[in-house]
C-alpha cells in the first residue's frame, strides 16, 4: 500500500532556516505567500545557500525527487493569439495605409502580452478615415476558423479623436465580401475607457459587413478609424489583431458577498455534498455581528480538508467606492487582506476582490496593482466578459463578470438560462449571491432554489458540460500560478 505523501506548510518568512531535514523523498513543501523569496537547492539534508530561481508572489509546491526539486506550478492557460497581422513587423500594416501622412512602425519599447506593438502616429490636422492593412488576401487564418474569437487589443493617446471606435474588417482580396467587428466604447460602459488603457475586444462572432463572406485560409485584413482633426498628434498602439484560442470547456465560478451565517449553516454542507467550490467574499468588520459568520467559522471552512471554500476579500463594511473614494476604499481592502492573513488565510483569496455594489473607479486600478491584488469582479455579462484569455495588460481582469444574480425575483429557470448563455458561449461566468433563507427577500435566495441549482450544476459538471472552479483556482490555472484548491 502506498504511504500518504508528507505535506509541510511553511511561511516564506521562515525560509531558509525554517526548512530543516532530512525529509522523505516524497515530501512536498508548500511555500505560502513567498512574494519574491528565492528557491534554494535541496542537498539531501538541508537547504544550501545557492539561489536557483526567484518566483514573484507564487504559492506553489516544491516536490523533492532524488534530492532536487521541481516547482509544481501549472502550465498557464493558452492566451497566445493567432496573428492575422503580426505586430513584430509593420509590413502588412502599411501595405494599404491611408492617408499617406500617417506612420506605422514596430515599437519594442511598448509591449502587449510580452510582445512588441505597432505604433501608429496620426498627425495633427488629419481627419476622415484612417486605415491600415493589406492590399490582398495574404493573411493566414487558423485552420477551421469559424469567424469567432477575434481579438483586438489597442490603446490610444486620445480616444475622443476617433470617437472611441476602431473597426476590423476581414474579407476576400477585394472586400467584395467581408466580415466586420470592432471596439466601440459606448457598447462597454463598464470599461470606463480612458486614454492610455489597453482595451481588448473579444466579440462572439464577426458580423457581415458586405456581400456573402466565407472564411478562407488566406484573407485580407484592415483596421480603420474615423478621425476628427486634432491640434496635436494622436498615437495608437496595436497589441493584437488576431484570433484568440478557444476555451476547452465553459467554467462556472460561485462568488458570494458579505459573509452571512447561512454560508456555514446551509451552503457549507451543500457544497460538501456536491463537491462544488464556493468563493466567499468576507467583509471583515461584519464578522461576528448578528447574522454573519464568526472568525472560527471562517477559519474552519478555510481549513476544511475538501479545500472547497475559497475566502476572498470584500473589504471592511458595505461602503462602496462612491461613498469612500479611492484612498479610503483601498485602505479597507488592505485591512481586510491583513485581517484574513492574520488568521492563517494565506492563499490567493485575499487578493481577489468583488467590488462592493459593483462600483469602482479607474483610480482604483493602480492602487490594486501596487498592492499585489490579482483581480476584481464587477457586474454584467457579455461574450467578451466571458473570455478568460485575458492577457496580462487586459483591463478586464479588474472587471470580471456576473452572469446571474441569485436574489428575490430570480427563478431557478432564469438562473439556469443565464448560466446556459455562458455554456453556449464556451465562456467563464460568475454566479453571485448574498444570503439564503427559507423564502426569497432582498438579496436573499431560497433554500429550495439554491439546493436545486447546486444539484443541477453538479449534474452539468458530472456530464462533462461545464467545469466548476473557485475564483482563486480559476485565476491560478489561467496564469500558471501554484494553487491547490478546487
């Protein structure tokens, strides 16, 4: 009979002196919240001083094999775009550029997803149509492409100059028949698009722009904008015009807000029965108050051997960004993060944040980035919201979607239909809920409907239709970050 693997948890601050051996060959050391601490070579009895690698802020496993280690971190999700017009050469971009005074060049100093960008300069005074692209059908397309999952990533120094709109055309050599799509900030108010943001468009399918377009192995590609003359130059960087990889399976993430006692009494056994992970947004100053979880209950769920309970950061109380402003709101997130850490909740959960009342501001994003936070959840669902090939610079990681809200007036059938949209899209969708009781009320969903929904989700998972992950696990799998919970 194979003996169980020996697992040892240790905090980064104890490296390297906290790791003394010898350990069994099958020992796994889980380094918690290492935040840039170095890895050391294991020489069979102790940690040697030789630094082998530095991994920033990764919670991973070090697996011993014959006296050395392998860092057991998952491979990141595929986020490599199939380029229709590559950004490491301007040749295709400038073949059919107009007007003549605009320029397009490779910019190695500004990267997107680790690759150079195309820098387009539109001089002051230029107005009307500005276009870049090829003169014929000389852009390869992915094998079997269905005109879906097109990806456009750009940032502009002056969005107003081109009406917050950029259009993509893909067609035959003469554009007698072509597909079209693009980015229109007016269609995505949740973006709060601003100059200098990387904006990443991921439409469900390209529309017909003219004729009767058919996907071919080689097609003609163009990006275009309509400019209003400006007093100064406008710079636009293109990070990608291509096709995103297809997700392997729809993903559902359950995210609860505030920290209600019903999560321990009702959701905990339900989740354990169906083996469905739940991400629980804790508002720290509500802990122990009437109707809310106690610290003991939170820690117990976090430490549950099933690993089903992902404790995430919902701030201090239920005061939104509009009430507090950026500095005070961020201070509340830090307070909650530190409170959770102080109770031993050291995994990634405290670095994921559901925006309170789904309200946020652009001035919050630099604060979250500087504090090491990883993602945030807003509201609303479109196909683009459900694309989790969100690239490192993609603003969408701070605006994760809610595909359905479980609250008064939402029927079980409506919730299933909302989730069905995510399934049809092959996307990722977050289910949001607050409290649970015998009957519906404001921000309360009934026990009956919740139990039925859990059973239905489990049946969809068990039949291979969906996968269900915690928020932290979804993110870690996406970026290749060590994590050991469902």
